[in-house]
């Protein structure tokens, strides 16, 4: 898979296709970026909110219409998921600028042919780092918004983001996360279980202790103190 020849081929096709509008192209580029980021797998899973953020599409109906049309017009193969805990599957079709290059573009992703870069060297050295940073910022914002929507503290959202960002968004350091929202909900449940365990242990050791709450200011007390009593 060659980065440059693919884009040349698909842009050539865009120029000939009068059905496309800027939203289709923006959506395709967002999907291509995710495909590139995942090292051009045969297919991959997507999250609607992430794709809408990258492609700057604000309407869900516009997003669904455009991605279905890209699939119907054979730019991609889109398999929607109706399960909220599982992402939709996308397969990107390959576009080449000539039949001559088609046979020479298939390379081992782990051992690319010398002289044929998977992505351009300029892109790696100057732009790819910025893409990764922007992706991380966008993902953190999505997570903060999601935790806020679920009435969960921002601190817990940052803990979740920093934890999985640090291990490459993999479960157990092995399998790539398919649906981060489902993983976030599991994180919230585990957090609640941990807080309940701490509260139970605290009340067992000290029946008069104040209940612990991750959202309350534990520096303040609701007990009235008698300052005439000796320490």
C-alpha cells in the first residue's frame, strides 16, 4: 500500500465524480487518516463521534447519508453496527494511478520494500507528529464531554484518558479497544465499586466516620467540634 499513489488515484476519481460534494471528501479523508494511523489494515472499526470530529461534520443525518453513499459508490465498504457497544466496520478500497503500479504496491507492512515508504518521509518528519497530537487532543475532548454527559467528574475522565493513552488504547496491553465508550462505562463501574469498597471499609473501622465521596470536599466536616475539650 503506497500512500502517495493511493491519494493520487482517489483524487483523480474525485475529479471525475459529479455526485461528490465537499462533505463526502472530508469524510473520506478522515477515514483515510484512521486507516493510515492503523497501518492500513484490511478493515478496521470506527466510532461515529471520532469520525465526525475529524471530518468536521456536525449533523448525524449528514454523516450517515454521506458514509452510506461513499459505500454505495464503491469508495469504501461500510458495515454499520447497531450495537452501541461495538463500532462499525470499514474497509477502504485501493486506488492506484495506473495498472502498472498496482502489482508493485502490495508490501509487507512490517518489512516494506526499500525505497517505497508507506507514507511520505516529509509527512512522517513534519506532519505526522502534529496529526497524532491533534488526534490525542480531540480524543481527550470527546472523553471529557462523554464523562460530563454521564455526570462523572472531569478528574476521572482525565485518569481514564491518561491511562489508555499511555498503553496505546489496548485492553490488557494486547487487544486494541474497539469501543472506547463501552470501556469508559466499565471504568466508571469499577470506580464506583472501588469507592463503595473504601466507604464500607472506612465505616467498619470507624462507625462514626463520615461517608467518603469522590465528589465531596473531605477537608470540611459536618460534625460540630467542642474546642473547650483538651486535645
